């Protein structure tokens, strides 16, 4: 990646569905907690009320991320009112909704064979605190070619790497792409697919922190 090497990125665990998931994030000192909202097609989708209950188990230093797909203005407002730290946006950006919001944005870029960065007005650009580079279909455990991130210029934005990461491949991903944050969901999930598995989180954290 143009602009620096980060061999011990922060960690985001995405798709929390219950209190136990949240307690594991505290135990393993994970920095970001993601909640999939307003997207019933996802098995990890929770309501804002459920997310707020789960969040009570997090420690204050963990940043909460509302993960959305093409959120409407009213949904952006609801997310802001609920007190999330960041909104992660896949799909389309409702410029009017975002113009009037002050919640920092993580813009998701779902990568297929190349990375094409969007252009935004300065007002929106200033609200984007980082980019989440993810596989083509988010939350499906799909990787993309991490070396594509080599061409990205950071412009003071956080670079988050997602898509098919797990304890076995995350160190290689870090060494290839040197992201600021690594983001995982399927790779630390229980075999039944609902909720996070402690042994997988432990192994993931060990690999990221090179312990
Ligand atoms: O997780 C979902 O089901 C989901 C649905 C719609 C939009 C985004 C979604 N998840 C976003 C993410 O959490 C990241 O894509 C994720 O951390 C990477 O997922 P995975 O490849 O399963 O590790």
C-alpha cells in the first residue's frame, strides 16, 4: 500500500448477535464491534434495540459500527440517534441523508477483480474516516486479491481489510496489504453459523498480534 506499513493492525469483529459475542470482544481487547442492521437477508441482522442491548456488554473503548447496505436517510438518522460511533455503508450512499449527519463513515468497497475508488464532494469526503475493502459479497467469507490494495493512496483515511479472513490467512493478508484494521466475521463464527466461537477469536487475535 502506498503510504506506510502497519504490521499490527487493530481488529474489527463483525456481525455480533448476542451478549456472549460482545463479552468475547472485551476479553480479547478487540477495538471495533460491527452490527448488521436493516438487512434481513443477513443471518447476522439485528434490530437497533437488540444491538443496543448487546452493546451494554462492551467496554467503552470498543467502537461500535452500524453495518448497512444502501441505508435510507431515516435509517441513518436512527443509527445516529442510537449512538453508534461509525456507520459502515455498502451499496449506495444516500447523499442527502449523509449531508445532514455527523456520524463518521466507513465506506465499503466490495472488490471483484479491481478497485475503483469513488469521487465524493469535499463535504462527504470529510465525513469518510476510512474505507473497508471487502470481498464481492459481504459477510460471505470471500477473499479478494489483497495485492490490489498496493495501489491505494490513503489520504489520511483508515484502511480496513475484510473478506474471508481467518486465523490461517490473516498474517499473510497483513504482510501483503498492511491495513490499519482487519475485519472478520465468518472466520470466527461457530460451526453452526450463529454467534462467535471463542477458540477461533483467540487464534485470530494470536495471528494478528503475532503472539
Ligand atoms: O455480515 C453480513 O451478513 C453482511 C451483510 C451485508 C453487508 C455487510 C455484511 N457484513 C459486513 C462485514 O461484516 C464484513 O464484510 C465482514 O467483516 C467480512 O465478512 P467475512 O468475509 O465473513 O469475514
